[in-house]
């Protein structure tokens, strides 16, 4: 039961982080010329790497 809660929390954090990164990239001056697909891929890759990092930290515990 605890394991499922950790998975749900990890994925929820990952989705939230991805949304925050994507919204920042959409309004940032440096990335205004990027298309939506590039922003979505970039923010998803960062979020998945953070999910893997958090998952490995939780697994070590």
C-alpha cells in the first residue's frame, strides 16, 4: 500500500514539475521562438529525469 502511494506522489510531482517548466518556457524571452512541441518535449524530459531521481531516492530508503 505504501509503495502505491509513493508511485502516485512521484508521478503527481513529475506532472506538476513538467507543467511549471513548460509554462516558464512559454513565457521566457529566451525561448519565445521555440515551438510548442520542443517546449513540451524539453519539459517532459526534465520531469522524467526528476521522477527517476526521486524514484531512486525513495527506493534506497
